[in-house]
């Protein structure tokens, strides 16, 4: 009898505590302390059976602009109550924001089957119809310490046996990126994806070093729950040094496979051809193989990219180009601090071995060129609303080479904003 009484007291006490915790979270939510609601809800594991806890969790994450966190919380609400109207409506809109169109349509159809009339259904239908198109645009101003990628040492005087060569150029610049994408899904999990991309960097002090790159890409894809295959063709046009510099055609098949809910592996290959407008004798081709690993945590993600490239030229003029093989490794980490403040840092290393010597430019003349490239990048972004964010980015790179003109370092700092829809 005594044991039964203890059990009853424990259950009553636990129920009071559970109710009190949710009531406390509701008070915090009413006071718009959304971040505090998230932090306390995540630690209230004894309350996880309470629907109201997950609902407050979802609404707080939504108020902070963290759509992924809100999606997971609303999904937990529907596990506890599959017919919860508010969770269904909000989750359908979040699916659209995250481009999970099939899930959004499934929820939308469930709501229609209830014969409920509310404006959200019309809104969802309209946005789903238009959601095949997406746009991205960014604009920034920055400073580049070495626009012309110039060797800073006195070794160039000896190399050229002259002091008449150009000097290093530092300059402020404007940079803009733009992308218009279209996605069309067919039956049986096939899809068509096309995009038009632009990258423009305008140099203040010498417009000849301004760079304009436009790329058109189109590809077919196929996906399953944990698998995605994409086969794109692309064509790029580069204007540099004040003239139409080169054209690039490529085919880049990609395979992504989700091993677990947090871990994904990717394989890629790339066949590329470059046609130089300024040198009809030069015809470059390359084959690239890539492997990527991605791990996604609650607020942090890690990534590792590796790449091998075999670059070949049919040119008879050895001064224009040398064949080379290169290995690239990129390791990085991203972290979401508050749902609106995000940071990403990465390190890139490329080792290149050239198969051809460059005549008498080396001593001894049979020495082969070897380059090692290092790059550090850090970017901090602040989400202003659902589509606009501010960012600051700094990138430092250095290339060590026994070919003196290719030995350099540079630093680029920029501040700008980006827009997604």
C-alpha cells in the first residue's frame, strides 16, 4: 500500500512539473523570448510527450527564421496529433520555403479533403505553381590587395632581367552574382533543372582586370528518398583583360547518397573543354574526379571535398601552357548561432605537378614547375528576413611556386547583401 501511494504521489508531482514547464515556456513565448524558449525546450526531455511544448518550439523557431528547426518541431506535433490544423498549415508553408514541394502538396491535399475553407490553401496553391522558379542575387563592395595576381618579391627583376615589368595592383571593387533557376518535376522521380548564372567583378583602378563570367546550365536528374543523380551540361563565356577571353563547355555527372539522416556522400566527374579566343592554337581539355562528404548536425555542419584533375593542352607553344595534374582538398565547417546569424570557415589546398618544363626559364633547364596553393575563407551572414541577408567575407590565398611569376599572395575583403526567392 505504501509503494502504491508513493507511485501516485510521484505521478501527480510529475504532472504538475510538466504542466508548469509548458506554462513557463508559454509565458516566455508571449514575452517574445523565442531563443530562450528553444534552449529550454531542448533540455526539457521529460516534457517531450507534451504537444504544446513542440508547438511552442516550432513557433519560436519560425519567429527566429529557422525554417528547418521549425519544420522538425511541427512534424513532432503531427506525430502526437496527426489532425492538428495549425501545424499542418504552417508546415505546408515551411515545406514550400525549403522547396519540398511534394510534401507541401501532400499536406495541402489533406487540408482540402477536410473541406476547410481558409486563405492559406489558395496561397499554397499559387506559391507551389510559381515555386518552380527561384532567383538569387548578391551585391558587394570590397578590397583586393593583389588584383593582377602579381609576385611581390624582387625576384621578377632577375627573372625578366629587367625592371620594366608591371607591378602589383591593389584596388577596391564591386562584385555581383545572379542566378535564375527553373526546376520541373516529372512522374517517376525524374526532373529537369536549368539555370542562368552570372558573376561580375568590376575593378576600380584598372577596368582591364574586371571579370565577367556567364554560365548556362541544363541537366536531367533522378531521385529517390536517399539518392540523387544529376547530369548537367554547361556553357560558360568569360570576358577578362578587356576582351572575350575564353569559352568553356563541360559535362558534370553527380551522384549524392544519404547514408544516414546526418551523413551524405557525393561522387562527381567533369569533362571540360576550353577554347581561347585570343589563341587559336590553344585547345585545353581536362578530366576531373571528385568525392565529397557532408555531415549535418542540429546547428553545425562539416564538409570535406577532394578532387583530382588531369589538365591537357594540344598547343604547340610551350610558353602558353604546360600539362599538369592537380590534387585539391577542401575542409570546412558551418555553424548556425541564433537561427539568423551564421558563419562558415574553410581551408583549401591544391598541389599541382606540371609535366612539361618551361625551356630556359629554369636553371637547370629540365626543372619542372611545382605549385602549392593555400586558401583560407571566412564568411559571416546575418538574416534580415526570409529572403534577405547581409554578409562579410574575407579570403586569404597564397601560391608557392618555383616558377617566379606564379609565386604570389593576396587578400580579399568584401561586405554585401544577398537576396533569395
